[in-house]
C-alpha cells in the first residue's frame, strides 16, 4: 500500500507570509482610514507620496489608481496622440502598448535582448527609422524593466536624446530596483510603477504611481488624475480621468514600505539560491554589473520542446509555474496590426517559446526552495 502523502502545494507568490509579518499593523492602518472616512485623497495619500519620492530620490511622486493609469496619464499629459509613434518592446505585459493605442498613437514594436529580457537599444534605434518610414512621428519610447531588472537606461537615454524622444519608463514590475547606484524613478523623463498585489511592492487592490523631476509635467498629471481639475474640482481646465489612489491603499503601502528594503534583500538571497541550484540545467537570469533586480519574477529558459513537460512535472509535485509571456504583443489579436521593427522580433519570439517562471517571493524559505530546485533538476535531467 502506498502510504505516501503528497507534499503540500507551494504558492507561486506567498502574500500570506507577509501578512503574518505585518498583519496587525496593516489592519490598524486600514481601521484608521475607515474611522476618519476620508476615503478619497485623505492624509495618507500625501504622506505616501512624500515617502515614495524620498525612497527613489525623485522630485515628484504622484500616486494613481493603477500602473496602467500611471502610463496612460503620462501619455495624456504629453499630448501624444494620432500620427505619433511610441516605441516599445513586444515581450512585455499588454498594458505597455495598450496605453499607446488608447491615446490614439501607434505602438511600434522593438526587440529585446535574450540575456536581460529588456529592450535592445540597437533595435530601438531601428524602430525609430521604421516609424518614420511609415509616415509616423516618433515621440516617445517606453522601455520596460521586465521581471524587476532595469533596462539599459543610459543607452536608451542617449538614443532618445539624439531622436528627441520622451522616455517613459514602465517600471511596473521594478519599483525599488537600481541602475548604476540609482533607484528607478529618476532615470527617465517619467517613471510609472504598479502596486498590484503581486508586484514587488503591492497594495490590497489596484494602485500605481508616477515619478518625475519635471514640475510642469507633475502639475498636469495632478490635474488629469482628478478629471482635469483647475483650482478646484468644479473648475475643469482639461479632459482627465478618475485616476486617484484610494486612501486605504495608501495606508497599506505606508506600512509595507517600512519593510520593503528588507524584502528586496531577501529576494536577492532567493535568486542566488536558484542560480546556484539551476545554472547547470537551465539558462538562469543574469544581472549585469551595476544593476539591482527586485526579482518580480524568477524566469529561466529551457528548450521549447522541454517546457510543457517541465511545467507538468512540477505541477504534479505541487509546484506552480507561469509563462510570462507565451505570446508577444505583436502576435496578439489586439496588437498584430501595429508596425514591428524592420527585420522582425526574433528574440521576442524565441523567448516566448523558452521562458518559464518559478515561485518567487521574499519569504521563500531554503527548504521549500530546495524542493523546487530538486524537482526542476529531476524534470530536466530525467
Ligand atoms: C503590471 C504591469 C502593468 C500594469 O499595472 P497595473 O497596476 O496592473 O495596471 C504595466 N506594465 C507592466 C510591464 C506590468 O507588469
């Protein structure tokens, strides 16, 4: 008789571990907001913005309703619209290109580098030429700091300067990450982050923020996120949206921010253990010198014909995996009619066939992680 009971399933991201650590404090913070009844633009929102700006050294931090709204508000503020091209990667979450289409502009897809999963500066330069050949006016570039690793911001900024492009950093997966000793938030003209629960710094619902050092841009975004308000909300000076962050979410984030750097450190340790345990059986992610990743995902690459079997075998052992992203945007129904850089996107296509993400969060203990590592090794070698 088989007395063997399967080991307990492992969560992909364990949000309950963090709740156990912070629980009473967050509940108290939420209760304070509920008692005060200042649900919209309460004092927590201004306090959070001050702390977020300090955290990354940006002059302005503007909280908003989601990471998507953060990106959208910046494009609205810049007046980007029909006839304009915005260069972005195809190997990303759909919101990166969605906001470009929403303002009526044209996303032009560039390729990424296989090693970092991030925008290839040479492909970006070529995509600018592709946009011009199509009769579009290149106006902006949206690099993405995918899986928590910063893009090559110096190389991107240099091309953007030469082409007079606005740089909007999609740091929705990478708040807290650093590039050459600077935290994301000051490396581009504007930076968008998300506080979706599964992101490295997540709230208890949807939330986001925009960082910029530009006073004029900050002022316009402040207005746009509250229906284009002027001196007060019944003075409407432009067309805007309901784009605010709830006071309750700000209160949650203020508490989580107090342990965020500690969690970023813990993520480094988890990533290091994965790299040590898996580097000889799969392609493990590389962090270039001078970069700090916040490891929103731990994404390895395997041969395309081994990936399904790996996922199935891990699932049978109670280990969840995810494919970020199985179909690059230029092959999605909603986006496939938009231009791609001349020569196509071979690396994006290759990565979509090879990537698989493993459980990753700051509270992944060594014993549980060892179970994952052994299961991956067994599946790939057996
Ligand atoms: C999550 C994410 C977004 C959108 O953030 P939301 O808060 O979910 O709207 C945008 N871009 C990237 C790369 C993301 O991962």
